[in-house]
C-alpha cells in the first residue's frame, strides 16, 4: 500500500486546501497524471500521482486544510478494489452524487458508524436531511451553504423530493442577489491586501511622464516584434529598463522591511501583477531584471503572465520579489493607488498612456503646444522605509530615464546581444 502525503510545494508553503480530487475511491490512478488539486496562499496546483494503482482511501476530503507532509490518501499498486464506504469523496466522484443514496462517511478519524447509517441495512447509508426536512447529498448541502441558500426555498426534482445540483443551479439563475463565495485566490488576495494595509503606512506619489521618446522606437519595432514573437510590444519593458536605472540611484525602494531594519536587495526581482480573468490576482517574479535587455524583459513578462493565466506557476514563481509593477493602464486608467506587496516597500502602477496636447519647452526655454504621448506613473510606498522627498526624487529619476534615454541605442544593444 502506498501512502500519499502533501509534498513541499514551495519554500514558504506550510499548508494547503484540497480543492478537488480527480480520481474517486475505486478509480484507477495513473502515475504522473493529476491526482488532486491543492490551493495555497501562493497558487492553485494540480499534483500528479506519485504511483499508479487503485485509489483505496481518501483521508483528506475536498475542502480539508492539511499541513505539508500530512497523509492525503492511499493507493494500492496491485489494483485491489476498496472496501465499501471507505471514501469521504465517494459521493463526489462515484457517479452522479445527486441521484444516489450512498452518502460519504466522515473523514478518517471520525465515528465508526457514519452519520445516516442504517444499522439494519447492512451498512447502507441514508441521505441526510437538511434542517428543512428536504433530502440533500453532501455535495448539494455544501453548494447551498456556499451560496447562502436556505434549502426550504429550493424545489427538489430528484427521487423522493431530493434537491439535485441542477435544482440549486436553476434556483441561483432565477433568483439574483445570491452570495458569490470567494475562491482560493480571492481569499488569499483578500488576506494579503488587508494585512498589507494594516502593516504599512501607505503613501501615494504620482507623476506625469512623456513617453514620446519610447514610442519613437516602440512603434518602429512593433510590427517586426509581432512577426518574430507573436506578441505585442508594449511600453512595460521600456518602463522596466528605466525603473532599473532609477532603482540603482535610489536603492531603498528595492528593499524589504525587517525587524527594525531596512533590507536593501542587491538585485531587482520584479513581481508583475497578473489578472486571472477578473477572478483573482497573482504576481509572478522575473528575477534579475537589472541585467536583462528590453527584449528579454518583454519575453519574460509574457512568459510569466501566460503561465499565470494557464495556472501553471509553481509557488516559487511567486516568491522572492523585491519590487512590484501593476499595469491597469491597459484599461485607460488615469492613475491608481495600488497596495504594497509585502514585505516590499513600494509598488509602481503604470497607468493609461495616450496622445494628448502638452506644453513642451525647447533648449532655449521657449514654450509651445504639441501632441505628445503622455501617461501617469503612480508609486505607492511604505513611509516606514523612507520619506516623501526620497520617493519623489526616485520618481523624478524614473521620469527622466523614460523621457531622455537613447532608446534606439538601448534597443539595438538588446538586438545584438
């Protein structure tokens, strides 16, 4: 018999929530194929089976929070069938859970006689009733609880008036205003955001930036870039290159707050906020961006964003960031006040960039109106780490690097690297 334990999913991960089993008790397990899904504070991951055989027991049911190293299930490599009523997820994976009277017993360690067992029926279990007296399976009961729906309000169409999953889904469609429970990523995001606001005295400093010099190169190169890479050439990799210039001059922004100390990092590990189809937010890390070309930064950002949306990040992809960039500008924002990604001390919002009239000054000090490519950079920073003058001077240095760099030469250097 092979015991399956929750593996170490990342350096900082200590526990996870089992969100889904892909094989039910009695089902065939294929080594290397996804066996279960686990949600951590970092990421949701599908974990492959370490061995093949027959799943004979599930110790940690869906929804259980378990520590790293805890026993999850047992697999019989010889392929023997499981004993009756051995799985707390049999109702979820042993067929149509809403059309059978076989209800799962409690998780391992529970009562010897499962709730609902019929002592005269040879161990056969009866479907438990809700407080309203209606028949419900564990899956449906959980669904009702998650949505905050009283079973008495739902008409059951199953055998003997049983409420099926379809009945609940129909009720939710026909009765707006029901609760939408947070998913794992939403819950983790909520915890981190509240903790960050409770930890750091947030300050916002924003500055308007002229991107015309960047666009002279970006627009000239974007068609060739799309043909070669299959992706859009955005302003972000240019901003990141300028960001590294400014962080070299003002290193206290590339730092973390420790125990009565500021830990200034020697390399820039850039966390890039990625939206997951409006369902949550993650910030995978591109490491050592100060040593990368504009082109390499562009490819790396696309890579981590693609893997984030494909739910293929590892927990370590989300750890070790020293500075974070978020990009709501794709939606045309004026500026945003982002929340610091702890334990970092600053996060930069790259907001909407557009062509509009602006005052320009020539070398002789003469002013004129011109159409320029303009946008706002908004910096949220931790007042424990430094003061407003330092933050403003950093943002000015970033602005100057964006506006005054020889971007044609920097692009050519990256192309020839």
